[in-house]
């Protein structure tokens, strides 16, 4: 069974956000890019499944330009076998469903049996693409897992449910899983793996190669008026010995802020 | 046209988030508001909170959440009502079923809204992106638009005496639509309110040094002020607290009335997850820590000294 992993590059989580002139995105000139943190769990899980004999190959699927190549090489160094990178001018203005249709078509062409994704990309924070891919492919899906077991064509997973509870679920492959923190500890690439990754294949496909046209990925959602959150009013520093401050703070929380 | 509101229930009773969404849907003035309830529940209160009509798919196959049955029932409800918009909570159903429904219907999806407004007869959702570092307006260009809303985004008005006619049905689903089966539910590790719904949070950073100190300083203080304990990513990565405790861009995004940050410097990714807290208290040794720029009340000093004193003060008035 081939294992698919969806990957996206996102601005590092310690990046400051600067809104662009048209207020529909951020300024990316000085952004440091990294693999979406949740996708790292997906990648690690895929590599572990392969290493435990449950999979034959780990194939990465991504939508993006050549500028994400460094992140893809990093992922290959961490154990993935090859990459299918989808690039097409029509995808620049697309949205989650357009991405899902493109990724779904690429995944279908590869005869994948199990797809792992991050629970959300920490840029748009939509968390929508994986379930949309599952619908496009007609597969089962399990969201926000922190445990996965595969036995033949069956799986057992623990997923987040309401208010901190978890559900143990079972089902049949093929299926899409979205990975949460806690699923595993992603490995760092070692030097020999980094060298070996340079020889691994990154195949680029456009929409036509996937049997899609621009209409199939036309955006249904439009975003604008991006702004930074309002600044908080200046606060107050409390000074004095710890006992006095503790007493005064609790008084302020009760009488001034009225939160206790 | 009109709005279909998927109402969360808990133990057969609508949850607060359902009333919140119904009131907002009504106020938007975008047509008939139909409350949709899946599974066995008492739906009699929904008219008082803004539902013009109630559609109740009272089917045992919908009693426990499953993607397959829920998406099918939702699609059938959209077809039955001809709704132009579907609203739901940004919870398990919102994140799991709504995207799949969007793909099935070819509908635009806008998730995790913190505000909704109507503009020229169209629904606009305001939502955080980049973990709350920015906000954006989103609208759809499809016949049907799906919007999920974060709990506690809107006030709940007192119920009126209005009632709504209830249409019942089975939603067109059966047990065979449950593709992934729940075999066991695991209760949360603690009895505390989950961070995402907590009204008070006491969070600790890497400065807590060890799990033992975290457990003996942060957790008792949290208990004293009836708060849920939380942690920074640095604290979680160092093994001081669990993944479920993490607040921030790659953890939980929280929105409490009171957030007490102990030994948290305020990394950008942490601030993104808690900056909307109404009152922020920061305790840190470093007077230049970024967290102080966000704190309503700040104290430069030793957290190990003040935490037990604070705990006693809270216990005095809240015990």
C-alpha cells in the first residue's frame, strides 16, 4: 500500500504578520518558511507506517511553486520517497475546494491507500482541505487524531471529540486522517539522509496533467479587508512586595476588572 | 433562501452555542431561520431564541456523531429547506462534516468566524487567520454558503414567548451511512472545563522548570481561582505539561475572561492564541518580556514567590 502525505509550506510560527497593500494577504518578502507544523506529524506517521511494514512508499503531495522545494527536500530527507508538486497559474486564486480537487486528482492517479494530512495549515487556518479530498475521492475520514493503528485494510484511531474528550474509532481503508500534536515526535533529518534526498524525485504537474481545468479550481470564497487585531489598551504594572501585590491584584480583579 | 442553523445538543438539550447562532441568524435578516437538530432531543425551546421553523431529524443513526450520516443528513436538510446559508459551531461537526458537505454541495466554506454581518443581502464572516495574528472578511460566490462560528462569539438574548413549528423526519439516513464507527469514548484527562471553552485560565511557561513544579504551582493556583490550567509551547515541549494544555498558534486558541500567565515571555505564537482574553495578568522576572505589552496587570518578579500568595488570596474570597 502506498501512503500519501499532504504538505504545505507556511510562514514560521514566530513570524510577524504584515498585511499587503490590497489587504487580501500578507507581505511574504521577509517571511521565513517552514513545513506546516501539523504536516510534520502526518509525514512522521507516514514514514513510521512504512518502516513498520504497513506501507510500501511515502508520496508527498503539495500545491505550490518552486520556492517550496527546500521544504520538500527536508521532507524527503525525513523519510518520504518522492514528491508530486502541483503548480498551475489557476491555483493562485483558488481556495480550499480547488486545492482539494487538484490534490484529489493527483492522489487518485497514484493509487494511494491511506492519506495523512495536518489537522490544519497554520496560515489560513481553514483545516478544510483534507475532508474535502476525502469527499472528492469518496473515502472515509477521521479528523484530529493522536493515535493510529493499521491492520490490513482496517484502522483504529483516537480522534478529538467535544470538550477535551477523545473517541476511539474504527473503519476501513482507504481513508484520510488529519494529524494533531501528540500523534508522534517528528524526527530531524540526518546528514546522510539530506544527501540522499537530493536524488529523490520531485515531479511537477499542472492542472491539465491532472485532467482538470481552471473552472474546477475557481474560488468559491473571497477574502479581503485583512487587518491586524486591535491593539490592547496599555496595562498597569503593580509594584511592591509580593504579598502586597498579590492582595492588590486579587482586589483589582474583583473590584475593577470584575472577572472573579 | 434563508438560513439553516445546525443546533448542537448535549444530552438531548440544545447547547448555549445553538441559542447564540439562532439569535444571530435572526438578527442578520437574511430570510427564514430554520433550526436543524440531528438525533434525539427536546427542541421546544428553539423558537424562543430566534428559530422561525425547526427541522428535527430524530434518528438513532444520528445520536452519535459520524461523518457519513451527518454530512448526508445536512445535505438533505439543505435540499429540503432550500437554504442559502448553513451556520454551525466551530466544533467537531464544524471541522469534520462542514468541509465535506462543502465539497459535496460545491459550496463555499468559511470557518471559525468570530463575527457575522449581512452586507447587500450577502453574509460576510470575519475570521482570524495566521493563528489570530490577522483578521479577514470572507464571503462566498456559490449558491450555498457554509459558515462555522466560534463559541462565545455572540451574546444570547433572553428567550421570547415565540414558538416554532417542528417538522420531523429521519434525515434520509440509516445505520449503513455510519462509515467510521465510535467504539469507545475516552473522558478528558481532567474534570476541568476544556481550554477552548474556559472562562478563566492560569498558564505556565518554561520558567516553571519541571513537571513537579508545574503541578505544584500552576495547577493549585488554577484550582483556587476555578480556572483551567494551560501552558506555553516551550513548557509542553519541555515535558512540563501535556499537548492538550498548550495555548497558542499550534495549540488551543482561547478566549477567557481572565488569563493569568506565569513565567510566559509572550512569544508571537503564544500571544496569537490568547490575545483576545478580556483581562490578562502577567508575572515574569524579565521586565522587557513581550507579554507585558498585552497585560492588563503586570508584575515583574518571581512567580514562585507570588503564586502561593495569590493562591491564598483567591482561596480567601472564592472558597
